[in-house]
C-alpha cells in the first residue's frame, strides 16, 4: 500500500503557487489558504485545500502519517540556491579580526580569506569534508532548508575540485536535504598561478570543466566575476565552456563593485546572477530582458560589514525575479538560516514578508531549476514543508525558534518537539 501523509488543520498554508519565477507585483503573491490540509502519497502532494474538503473526501485513509498542524502555519520547504557548504578548515578567527577593524581585503592580503580555505580543503580527506559538511547541513535542516545548491571552489586544482563534488554527491545520498551541485573552479586564481592566470583559465576550460561534466558530478558552472578575480571576458569564456559540456551557467556578480557580472549573466543566458550589491540600472534592465534571476545574499553583506545591501526594491520594481540565499561559507556566510536571510531582506532591503517568502521558496527553486518539483505546495510536487508555531511573521524573530517541524518528501525529518 502506498505511504500516505497528511498535514492537517493548519491555520494557514502559504502555497506559493502560480508559476515560476514570480516577479514585479507577483513577487508578493504567496497564495495563502486558510484552515487547510495537505495530503501526499509516496512523498508527492495529491491535495492542498480546505481541511473540510480533505475530511469529506476521507483523505488519506487509515495507516497514514498524520501531522497535526492546528494553530500552525505551513510554508514550502526553504530552497537555498547559493551555498559553499563543503569546505575544510575554520576561519572564525578572521571574523574576530574583522570585528576588531580589519577589512576583508587586509585579511586576504595576509594569506587569509578564500585562499586560507583552499589550503585546508586541499589537505582534507573526503571523509573529513563529508563529516564537516553534514553537520552544517543538519543546522540548515533545523532552519527549514529542504533543498540547497552546493558549490565546489575551494580546491582550485582538478583533484581537489572533483573531491569536493564527490563529497556533494555522497552527501546527497546520505542526508535529507536535496543537493544541487555546482562546479566553481573559477572562485579565485590560485596563488601558484597568479603570475600566469591564463594557464589556470586554460586548465578550467580544457581539463576541469570537462572532467566535472564527464563524471556527472556537476549540473551548474559558476564564476566569481569581480575586480581582481575574473574579468567579464574571462567569466564569459568559462561559462560558455561549461555550457558546451552541458553545465548550466550562473555567476557571482557585482558584489564588491560594478564588475559587469550582471551584463555577462544576461549575455550568456545565466539562470541566476548572485550578490548584486553594486548592480547598476543597465544591469537590471539586461537581466530583466534575459530572464535572469537576482539571487541576493544579505547574510554575506551583513557579516562582511560591507555597509550596504543589494537593491532589492529596484530589482523587483524593474521586473527582475528575486531569490534569497544564505551564502553559507567559512568567511562571510556564518549563518545557515534562511529565516535570518528573510529578516535581513525585510529590514535591510525593504522587502515585504510575502516577497521574502516567495524569494526563499518558489523563486529560489527556479534559480536552481528545481521549480518543477519543489518550492511550492501543490499537487504533483514533493511534500517539502516547514511547519511553524504561530504565524509566518514569527520567522523574522531572530533567535526565537519558530519552526515546529520540517518535512521532506512526506516524512518528518526534523521535529523540535
């Protein structure tokens, strides 16, 4: 007999249905249903609607797993479309230094920053990287994340990059959060190739990207398009190489200055351009015309003390779909919490609660091409859900637990009770 699950008698279910991506006024269309139940069979939703209708239909029958949600709010499981969850080493001391006044650039110039993590990641074993990343994923799950993107990018050499991607594949089979793998060998120019960056770019294009694609280890290709890292022309070359090998493009863009990354995203047809603190109006127009999602990472801007956030209001009013992500990483993304990202989006980027919720669910799912199965609560999709004590706005109470339970494919995979 098929396994059935029912989340019953919720105060309100925010379904976030209605197509993807949502942009402009639709960015706030979270589609609530009051006094609702959700029914799933074998982890796939078969009914979402008024609880009375579910009761009248006798759904889902005896032997079902029943989750009582009286007085609760139910939302889609969070989708985190930008993380660096796999890495070696520990850079918390750098945070202490930044709190004492050191800048990110100063720390990096002294051997810290990304290159510090590169050294530790190269030295780490696959087992060690897997164990450390699993603990971070456990934290993300408790914060309501049920699907996330995961990048390589701390190896910066073929063996180490592929090692990270193997860890992502292994973790995808060993824990509840669904992982979407991204190759990001173009995260930085490694120290050993700084005098001849062309040699490393040739390695990326001719060796590393083909290997990641050939072994089926990556779905996406990402590049850090930023002053002092990869130029727009180099970024375009790398992303086009990825596309030739079947890796879909996405890009770190306009984070520390107007780097031209948003324009590259539009030119190569990237699904998502991420960060965008310094995106200019021309970049916004280009992204809108090309259908690029703006994935914004306010947690990184907060912890890096950058003094500004991405212009979410201008992006929304410009017709660009906005997604939110944590940027979980060892140097600036210290929080695994999508609710914290929502709080910063609401109070630092002037987004409404509904806009932030859509950005964290269906738009985030679209940003990693998973909108066909996650990101909204509707028939035919996976039952990935977060059950909240009280109301959705309680997610914005930083430091106050609002999540009662997390459901992945119809199974309660975490409960705070």
